[in-house]
């Protein structure tokens, strides 16, 4: 199991650190992009390969984590700005703007009576549409953990769009964004286990067509006794559609390209 975990972590690290960003004017612009440490431009040129899956088509996803365990989550896409995940109660949460954790108990999963939230609707709304911004854009927001009816602590978080462009995922190209999120617990609490100064850094790659996170790595600099493992990883295994179809993103991308080639050949033969 230790070898499997090491292999998985290496795979995610490779994906997060070596994902390439290409541009429509590749030859001239690539050197400049590399000079800027890979920060790509915010283009949605139709020549970029896109996932064939629309956000509204989603019904569920399956990830594999750092323990090589499958994580199966249902998805509710009724709100175009918030991805809601169901399934195992410990994994139930939602992503505001499709990137910012809300509800659930993902930062202190060892506690059985805790919930976290970005409780203000106004504060949630400022995260809507964040993924549409250009590389380098930042946003700050706050999340509050509450437990046992009388304890709470705040988290100050900052999200940055590190890269935006074409990423290689399992041999297929997606048009996506890499988001870096840093978080730190702040303020005073009389809790016997929680405290200010708990910190993490998260890298998340999101397919911008489907809004699905395809890879995630979260590293904890400091922890509590109820914190997650020091290094958390998720890698997308498969997507479930409302039609009932289940397939990997790579399979769906390959199938879409085959269909596109078939349509192009049909059009050419009809001329």
C-alpha cells in the first residue's frame, strides 16, 4: 500500500507541476509564457480542445485518493454556480464557484460533530464566475468551522488562478485552469484541540467545460489531531452522466474526437 500511495502522489505531483499551457500563437508566445512561469492567457479560442461534457450533464464522479481508495460522489448541478456533492456523509460538501469548499467537514474530518461554511450569500456570490478570469487573478474569502454548538474558528483563504490553457490529462488534452488555494485558521478559540495557525496549500486542476476537478493535491504545513493526512490527493477516475453512462474523461474526449472526425469526413464526402 505504501508503494501504491507513493506512486499515486508522484502521478499527481507530475500532473500538477508539468501540465503544459499552450496558446493559439504557440511559437511566439510560448517563450513569454515560460518566462512568466507558465502563467497562460485567459483565452477560450474555439480551436482549444474542450471536454465534450457540459456541467448540466453531470450526475456523479469517482476519484482515487492518496490511499488508492475510490471516492464516489453524487453531483447536483441544479445551481450553475455551485457544485453540490452527495454520497458518504463525511464527503458531502459543495464547491462555491466550482472551487471553494463549503459545508461538510473536509478540513477537520476526524471530528464527528463539525460543519464548515461560507455562510454569507454575499460572500458566496463574489466567488461566482471566478474561473472565467485570467491567470494571476486572486480572491480572498473566509470559511467558518463550527462544532459542538458552542465552538468555532475561522479560516482565511486565498485562491489564485495560476495557469489557464491546455493541460495534458492521461494522454488527452483539456482546456482547464490550475487553482492554488492557501488557507490558515485564525482567531481565538477555547477548544482543547483547534487553534490558530493551522495551514495548508492546495493545487486543483479544473476542466473548464464540465467544471470537474480532475486532480487535486493538498499539503498541510501544520495540523490538529482531527486534521486530514499531511498530503491529500485526488485524481479523477470516471464521470457519471445523467444518461446513466459512466466513462473516464479520457474515454469521453477520445470518443468526441472520433465523432468529430466522422462528422468532418461526412461533410467532406458530401461536397
